[in-house]
């Protein structure tokens, strides 16, 4: 599955960057986040209650950051396991750009989802991922005291 | 696989169910027909601690005409809708749509209210309720509230229902003699979720359609109305040229999302195919 999108957040780049690297801000922004810990500068562990439609599964996962250029971009690799429900792993790249009215955050993500979640949820995985991303940016912008302006995001099945 | 252990209660009154729901918080789940929920439980994709079975609650049952509306209780099954004379007369779109829902065994148990409250973007009833301009009747701790279908479906599997509320019934304006409709879905096999579907309704006088409602489903996160295409068609003589314009507009305004086997472009294309067939059918 691929998930690409852009969000305009009405806050300056340094604030957005700081927010994306602040686990307290992330904890409040990630829908269903129950626990988040920074193990090292490049590694974050989290527990997230994934709640969408019929599914309620608790995922424990880790996030590894790489190619970090402050105020500009970073790459991340992630993997999570939801016990009986399945697993997800993938990588994502995030870039920040100055834009009129704030900061333009663009992201590209490739993920694969396995286990029962992949088998049964397959039909709506793309739409679910898009909803989670949209929810995240909305909460994130709120945490920064701004708001999001949805530009476009498109989720493609693959 | 079998589900995790849960407690089970079967209240007889709506008020009792509402207070159970309020006390239970996040870990309780309503169950009616169970055609989606049971599979989810057995797969352990969800593990509620208490199931509240609402199938004994009389207020949620039955189909009746109330004033100028057809009232369909939340517990009415897909089969009851398929076989109902009241539905055939006053909301024929629903009768046409019912056979597309999965298979008979599922239709015998699955419910109208369950499908609406679940809000699956590929399901038939959410799309039909939008097209028919249905009003949802919802009970919660604060009493009754009513909300139109167009404000009810918010996002993927997300409706305006709060966790402590129950969808009791819906009311649908009665069809009159000028009403025409079209329901079709494109699926690989009968009973599968559609790749794309259309529930359309209009008032017909000669070659002119008015009060059009074109709702596409299984193309995005919610059922989606092609309001610009509707505006184009409303009140105009339906020529081949106008059909082509409306088709282009619908393809343009509905932002389709790909699923695992069908690209957004394929869905966008099918939106136009469905609308063209629908318009020709309704004006014929």
C-alpha cells in the first residue's frame, strides 16, 4: 500500500519540526496513542490502540529515523505488531517546505500489512490509512495551535 | 478461531440498553444481526468485554407509514425490506437494492440499522439512505435527536452516532407517482462488495428530471453524492449532450480512492458508466 499526501499547517517550519520531534506532541497527535518512548535519538517505541470500524487492535511498534536534516526532511522505517490481528511495516519520508500561510508537510509512505488485518481489512486498508493520517495532522496542528488545510492526499492500493 | 470471552446482556427496553451503554464505556458493543461483528470477534480483531443484544427491544422493530414518511426500525432485516409491500410501494429503491446485499442467509439476519450505524462505504443502505433523503432517529442520554443522512455519514466507518447513542429508526419521505430510481452495482460476483455502485432517484416529467439524487458508493470513505452533476441535470431536458456533461462532472467531482484491486482511475471510470446507464434508465 502507498499513502502520499500534503498538509499545510499554519505554523512556522521550526515549530512544525520541533513538534514532529517532540514525543509529548506526538503522543497527543497520534490517534489512539497509549504510550510513546524515545529509546535513543533515532529510535521511538510506541503503543497504539488502532480503532477503526470493526477493528480494535493494540499495536506495539518501533520507529527508526534516518537521513535527518533538521527543519527539512527525514526518513523513517517502522514496524508494528498487533498480536492476533496482524502486523504492519514500512517506510515513510517526510519533507517540510515554507509555504504561504505556514508549513507544507509532504509525506510518502509505503507499507505492507499482513496477518488477518491484511486478509480481511484489505478492501479498506488504503482508506483507513488515509483517515489515520488526516486525523494525525489535524490533532498535530491543534497541538501547535494552528490548523490544517487539507491539500490532497491519495492512497493507492498496491 | 473463536472469540475472546465476553459478557452478554439482552435488555427488553430501549432505556435499559441506553443505560447499559452509558455505564459500559469503551468496552461494550451493541449487537443486532451480528453479520459483521461476529466475524470480527471470532477473528479477534476486536475484543469487547460486554455485548448488549438489542434484538428484544420492540421500539426498534417494524416498518410503518407515519404521516408522510416510511418509518423503518433499526432492527428490520434486509430480507424484511426485500419482502415488504410497504417498502415496495413507498421506497421502491430499497427493494431493488436489497438483493445486492451479500446472500440470503446474511440478509435474513443483518439489519437496516446495523448497516447504517456501521457506515461501511461499500454498503448499500448508507448510499440508499442518502439518496432517499432519510432522517435518522437517534436516542441517547439526552433523549431523541434527528439528523439527516447527509450529515450522518462523516468519514470511513464514522457516523455522527456517539458511543452512548442508539439508532432507533429512520424516516424516508414517501415516493410519489413521478418518482423514478436506478440502483446498480458493478461487482465481480453477485454478493461481493461492489467495485462501484450507484443509488439514484429523481422526479420525472417527460424528458426532464428534477430533484435528482445520485449517490455513489464503494468509491470513497463514505457514500458520496454527485451534487454538481445533480444540479446540471435538474430541470433540463435530458439530451445525449447533457448526459455526457453530467457524466464528466460526476467523474470530476467524486474523488475516488483505490482499493486493493481497483485503481482510483478505474473507479472514476465506472462512476461515469453507472451514471450514464442510470440517467438513460430513469428517463426511458
